[in-house]
């Protein structure tokens, strides 16, 4: 591998893997940074979350542009996505409950469970599909889910934790509307993937002869 290509390869891998320390920094600041968060700590936590989300959009782009796609990257990318969701959603539920927003915390809990169930179900379907040579490549529903979920999660955090004296604040109807849309796209994605891998599921459900 040429030195320039080696640098590009490591750059792309770093974009993927840096999402983990960034989102863990968001977690640490949000939970241990004080109640309420100072403006500085809030900006730091929100910035870490946004950077973690943005790197997911760019690592694949640069991998294709530089021609340095790898098996490690193809497996690390969905793993870091799961770590992002596993970290952010429980944190959002905790923050809403801590601030006395129990109704909102329940909505976020349902959303968190739906996200995680969808990911586990799709992973299960892909493992079954691999037995029957069905491609595990992401489809449109997964890409739309990613495009919706990352900005939605960042907006929810802003809505919950932005300093009280900040004038710019998203309306509750917008936040709840995006939460509902996120639930819907997860359900659609579950249906789309299930339909795609249904032949493999049916084959595995038949008794062996």
C-alpha cells in the first residue's frame, strides 16, 4: 500500500472509531457535569454528540472517495452506530426523568427500546440471510433512519439541556413530531428488512428432513 493511500486508510478508520470516545465524552459530561449544566459544559457535550453523528456521515464518503474501503470499516461502522444509540438514548431518558419530565421520559424509553429492538432484529435477519447468500447490504430504510435519527437525537438533547436563559429553543411540537417520525421509520425499517429476509426465515422454519 502506498504511503498516501495508507494515510487515507488510517484517516477513514479514525473517523469511524473516534465516534466512540466522542459519545462517551457526551455521556460523562451530561451525567456528571452538574445540574443544571453550565453553558460551557452544555456546548461541550452537544459538540461531542454532533461530531460523533457527523463522522458517521463522512467516513463512508471518504472511504469511497479514497478507495480505501475495508472489512474492518464495514464491521466497525455498524458497531459504532449501536454504541451511539446505546449511549444517547438511555442518557436522554435519564435526563428527562431527572428533570421531572416523566411523560417525555416514557416516550424516549419507548423510542430507545424500538431503536435497539430494530437493530437486534436486523442483525438476526442478516445472520439468517448469510446462510442463504442474501446480501446484508443496508437498504434505503436504514439510510433514511440514520439521516432522521442523528439530528433528532441532537435536537432532543438541546431541548432537554439547553441553558434556561438561552432564547433559541425548539418548540415541543417539533421535538415530539420528530420522535414520532423516528418511531415510524424504525417500524418501516423492521418491515422492509423482514420482507427482504422472509425467504430465508421461511426456509429455516421448515423442519429438516
